[in-house]
C-alpha cells in the first residue's frame, strides 16, 4: 500500500492502460454490431437515452463506435511505435558499427531529424504515401524514430565509453559479444521504458492526423476520425465530440503517467523507509565554555529509518585554533560540518544540547550575524562558485546583503579580499567568471568570500581534496595565514590524516558517527591511543615507510549509519576487542593532558 | 617492455608528448604526476584504448585496472561472469583466491560489494587475461586509507608470487614509492625524471620532482 | 571545421537548409504515379494533364527541374497552386505572420507561466519535503502534458465560445480571437517547461554554490532569483526553443480547430486536395522556420552561457 500511495499517478496510469487494453480486446466483440447498425430514422441526433453520445450521419450509435474504435486506434499506435522503435534503434546503433565518417553522417542525420517536429515529418510521409491509415502509421513511425535513435545513440555511447567495456575489449572479447553482453543489456531497460511514452505519443499523433482528415479514411474509423466527423457538429450538439475526445485524452494521459512512473522507478535508487526512532533527547545545555568560539555539545544528526550518521558529538574550537576532524568515508564528518553550518538537508534532523558561536546560541543569532561571522569552504571550488555570476559580484554580495554596503564599496572590498588571498591582479579577476580560473585560484576566491565579513568560525570541508598536492600545499599555507590574521576558530574536515596532522593544532578522530579520540596533532604518531587511530596511521604509506613490510590496513568495513549496535562500533574490526566491547560502548574519557579516548582497552 | 616516442593528441592538445619509458620484466614502474600531466592518457595509449603515435613493444597482452571501482564492473554481470569473460569459467575460483576474496562472492553482483572488493574483482579479471603487463590507473584513489593498504599489499604480494610486470599510476608519490621499483615523474605530458624509487624520492634530480616531494603532506614524528 | 562555434553553427544551418531544399523538391517526385493525374483525378482529359505537366516543367530532365526549383525558391517563386492558380509565395506571405504570431505569443506565455511555477515547485519539494505538493504537481503537469493541443482547442471552444459565449469560436478578427488559440497552444508546452524548470532547479539546489550561499545566509528570494535562476535558464530555454518549433507544428491542429488563417490550415487543405505545389512550399517554409529557430536558440545560448565557449572547444 505504501508503494501505491507514493505512486498514485503511476497507478492511475496503469489502471487506465489496463482498461484500454481490455477495451481493445472486447470492444469490437461486444459493441461491434451496434456500432455498424444503420438507422435511417435517427440520423445526426444529439444525446438521448437510446444514444447517450448521439448518432452519426447514418444513424449509427456514437458511444458504440467510440468503444469499438479503441482497438483500431491502439493497434495503429502499436504499429507506429514498433516501426519507430525498430527504425530508431537501428539508426541509433549505426554509428557504433559504421566506419568513422559514415558514423558521423548517421549521427548528423539523427540530430537534424530530431529537431524536426514529428507532425511535420508525418505530414511529409503522408503526402508521399497517400492519405489513409497506412500513410499515417508510416508517418508517425518516421516521426518517432529520430527520438529513439538519439536515445539509443546516447545510451550506447555512454556504455561504449564505460571502463568495463574497455576491460572487455582488452580481454579480447569480440565486438559482437560486447554488443550483446554489455551494451544491449545495459541500454535495453531505458529503451523499453521509453516505449510506453512513445506509444502515448504515437496514439496522439495518429489521432491528430485522423482529426485533420489526413489519417484513417472511411469506412474505417479510429478515435481521431470520429472526432473529425463530430467536430463540425459541436455548435449544435457538442456531446458528439465528447466521446472520442475523452477517449483520446484518457489514453494519452494513461500512457504518459505510466511511462513517467516507469522512468522514475528505474531512476530511483533504493530509498530508506520507515520512521525514525527519534534521536535521543539531548542533555542540558549548561554554561558556555569560556574562551571557545565554537562549542558543540551532544550533536546528533538523524534521518528517517533509524539512520543516525552523527551521534552525540561534542567539540570545542578556541580562537585562532585549527581543529582537524578526520575520518574515513561514512564516518559522519561532513554531516557534522553541515550541521554546525545549519546546512543539513531535509529530512535530516539535528539535535544538540548546545551549539554556540562566541558563547551565543546559534539559533538566537540573526542571519546577518551568522552570514558575516561564519565562513565555509567546500571540496570542489568550481561547484562552490556560481558559474553564471562573476567572481567579484559573488564576493560583494555578502557586504551588500548583510552590511548594506553600496555597490562600489562592496566591490572595492571584494577586490581587496581577493588580493588578501594572494590572487594576482585582483581587480581584473573580480570581473571574470569562475570557469576562467584554475582550481587553486577558485579555492582562494572561496576563502576570500569568507573574509568578506568578519569571520569568527571557518568550516573547511575537505578543501584540498580535489586539488593537486602542490596546490594543496599553497591552500593549506593560506588557510594557516588567514587563521593567524583573523584569529578565527577553524574546523578542518579531511579524510587525510597526514594533511590534518600537518595543518592542525588538535585532531578529532571520528568513526561511525562518534568521536573515538581527540589529541594534539603533534602527538598523532607517538601518542595516539585508540586502536582505530593507530591503525589509520599505520595504513598510510609515507615517503619513509618500510617497503619490505606490509601496510597495516584494517580488515572489514565501517558499519553503515543505521547498523551501529550497542557496543563499540569499531569492535568487529579491532584486534583488541573483548566481549565487553561488543556489548557496552566506551565513553570518551580523559587520557593524557589534552587527549581523550573512547576505548575500554586503553589504560 | 618498451614504450618509444609515444604521443597522444586530442585535437590541438598534446596530452602525452614523446614519452619513452622502459618497463623491465617482473618489475613495477610507478608513474606519478598531477591532474592533467597525461599519465592516464599514457596508460590508455599503452593499452590501445586511445589513438597514439609511437610504439609499444614487448607486451602483446596488456590488461588494465581502472580508477573507479563503481564504473569498471558491468552492473548486470556477476563476479564469476565478469572474471570468466577473459579467463574462462574454470579459472574463477583460482583467481578469486589469488586476490584474497572468498569463493562465495562468485555469485554476487557488483552492487553487493564494497569498493575494495570491487577493485579486487577488477584485478582478478585483468589477471585472467594472462597479461605480460598490468596497467593500474589510480586504483586506490577512490578507496579509504585502511582499504587502500590492503590493495597495495595485494599488489606487492602478486608481484612476488607471479613476477608481474606492472605500470602503476598514481598522483600520490608515497603510494607509488611504496609499490614501485622504478619511479617515473610526469609533468605536462613529458617525463621529467625516471629512476630507482629510493633515488627519485631521496635525491630528486629534477626541479619539478623536488617541488612535488616538498608538497607531500607528512605526519610530524 | 572552423574554431568559432558561431561560424560552425551557421555552416551546419546552411547544410541543413540545402538538404531541406532537396527533400522538399523530392517530395513531388516520390509520390507514386503521376502527381498531376492524382491531383486532377482520373476523369481529367489527357490534354489538360499534359498541359499542366508541361507548365510545371515535369516533362524536363530531373537536374534541370531541380535547378529551376532552387532558383525559383531563392527568388521567392514557389510555383502556383494547382487549384486556384495563386502563386504559392503569395499564400505564404499572407499567412505566415498569422501562424508566427500565435506561436510566439504561446511560447512567451508558456515560459512566463511555467518557469516560476516549476521553480516554486522545486523549492517547495526540495529533498522530498511536501509530498502532497510533489504529487499534485507531478499529476497535474503529467496530465496536462499528455493532452494534445487540439483537444485543448476543442474544449476551449466548447466552453468559452459555445457554452459561455465569451470569446469568438473561430476566425481572426481582432485581439479577442487570439486568446483561445494561444491558450490551446501554450498549455501543454507550459506543463512541459514547468517540469523541466523544476528538475533543473532541483539539480541546482543540490549544488555547493547554493550551500555556500545558504551558509552566507542570503535571503531566499535573492538566492533563488539571482543564483539559481540564471543556471536553470540554459536548459529551460533550450527546451523552450525546441518547443517553439513543435508549437509551430502543433499550430497546424489548432489553426484547423479555430479556422485560423495561417499556414497550418493551408497545408491541411492542400494535402487533402492534392494541391502539391502548395503543400511543397508550405512544408519547405515550415522546415526553414524550424532551422532558423534552432539556430537562433543555439546562438542565444552561446551568448548567454559563459561556459559554452569552452564546452564547444
């Protein structure tokens, strides 16, 4: 039932299509005789109890004719769809079979044809083949083909470029086998899904042709032809046009809704279901910690279905301090950053005992205060800058919106900040679009954007992961410099423990949504206590790692955010784990000065 | 195996510019470079996947392992079918064992595997082709460190066991140094330095190699 | 191939135009049997058929005919109607503006109504919130897209012209007569554009620059209008441009319902009456309009999208 509720349109479409199919099978059998019965005494009548939709010029019952015409209408549409699909798929596969020059010609032809409205192609074909059902079917088939060809081409090109096809080619798998084993199975599904929509289109196209008098000719009739006959009479008896019009509309809607739903179902990846058990009630907020710019207490991020990627996380960052938040993919580190920045996407729920900036509750801060005090830097600087706007304008915006600066003043400040992050010719650069900058320059621009206000907290989420090492080095240096100049507290999120160790003052290690260890960065190598932190460091090949000894590695994998049990989440992968670790979760407790560890086995 | 005067051009852009490189039998040559240096184009050219000029001699059978473990396996084929495509069905169990994967994974589909497991399947598939040369293009850059370690160990183990000849490509100098006997440094389509791994890392001759080395993040000991 | 994308597009356009010319010329020759005989009917005297064939130049060798056709078209001579003897060029000149006016008005109306609607729906249903809105929007637009323009036209006539008598049912006489044809033509495409605008907006809302703008606590209106809208326009306008050419074709059916004196009505008449020179001329013009529209959309997008110059290279 849940499926049905989420797919009302799809279910409605399926129902309509089912009715249409039943009608096509039974219609002529049940009403065939009534539809052909000529009644000279009831010519061109409107609605009456005997003829709910009236009669035609030979006194035949229009309701019966509409019900009977369903089969012919659907069969014609089916024929046109099949012609179009087969021709399209053949035309679409040609480029991958033909030599390069011919392939380009085929592609070009398809591209040119796709741009032409189907009805125009259909009319052209109808002129050449003559009026009638045959011409219309061929015409609509011809009109459908280019779309199918384009789809086939796009899909086939995507698959042909896939790594697994390259791998098969290198293994000497013959071309034909690659086509049948790799390409066709992977493009069949979207192509078949497209059939439902193409069918709907064919049905409407044929109805249109018949309605114009260019399609089915008497004595044959389809819905479009019935509408053609009924249309001139709508001034006197509008109901005679109602039947065929409703039939055409219903069929079009049915197939379209069904096609939509099928496409959506194919595109949807498995979706989390069920309701959240609800995050635990956070503890009391307590007094603000003196001297901390950022203070997070018991931060939990939960999604429906018991998915809890961040669990009761607490941390503080002092002014001018860079705290590294390190963990592997799925540890919850990026969601932690998003939660602190107020950017957790729906339907995620964030709860916390305290989330304070400069000792003030973040919820109590105005947008203006937050917008100027908080700076964020993301992984991909190209994605983080708006491609449609000039760099300078994007920077100036903060000053305009939050500080009421005039355009000239805001612009002047933007140029100044671009200079502050050591971008050459900042004035010229401000007038450029992001795509004209290199990766490193873009990341500098994003950092400069953070400097437009008076940043108290900088959240940098994997800011150098997308960059080359030489550029990474420069950006890290710049971050350090900015922190020293502004005295901002900085939360630096990274998967790379070496980068974190190098840049940060303090390191917070996350595993499966929780902090497992917190220690001064300088003591990572010598003083790490948690088995996970140690294993992470031992797994990392460095420039002086002994090449004759295997790297440590960690067996198994991190549990998903819905699969964390009652005990220590790391226990299943831990060499030191005891029975207690499996059942009882260790709290984060003080270990050495400045160090806290959550592990039963660390004494 | 010798790559001689190999160039790859895309239109007016020269991705690989006249590269000559020898890969001695039974050795691992590590190729390091930043994005856009042409290292992946070189890999694809060696495998015959992109048009190129120049010659590649001495390795008639080349296989490749790709960077993205999520895109390199056909989603509609089981592990067994994937491996059997090159090696034949009889070899599947042996190859799975070789890459330290349990035999019961044979019936699974890629979506049921972790990233590290997928990468092992891709390695098994490549080994099934009985290659004289195995090209590994950034095979650990999509993996977590703890998983990367296991794959690197596997690569080193395979070299010992099978005497595999290999071109190992990565942007990460430390990773390359760990698995390779010879390190080649690529910059803007050209090879700027080639030498024994310890020598290139210990006494870099080229300015660019030195810059690259200086940029590698290190843990403070 | 030229490196300038604009020039390359122009070359492509000219090639397509040439192909179109060949195809429209070929149309008459692809008709099985004798088009003149087919047109005049089996009862027509042989002398008349022969005279008509000679007048059309159908008795001359093909290459010569083609040359005559091309030079004729280029100088505005599209031949004469079998039935009325009117020059086809004149028919086109008098009727084309009527067709274009309705199509353009419908395109503008569709874009103006649909883009804000699609954006609104995207923002309201971001990340799957407000399932009710999502469902209503999908079902409504999914239904509206699936109903063909001629049914909208008939329904509008039945309701507003016949039942209510508010607007004229047919013909072209003053601004009021435009209302129903434009509405009939715009409804389906509007639903389509709204869906596309929604998908595009949703995609943009998931990008980091939106997260960054939200982190900067920009007001929602500014975020959506200044940041998101420009990035959705490229795709939306591409589709809008393609829709304009399908609107021109869909206009055929709408013109038929409203007896609108445009090219569409003419082409239907000419095909039914086997008036081949008219059909040939009108199809050529329709095809040329489609090509011009696509070229214009391409060039406009090139000018609009700062990154397109790079993508082309």
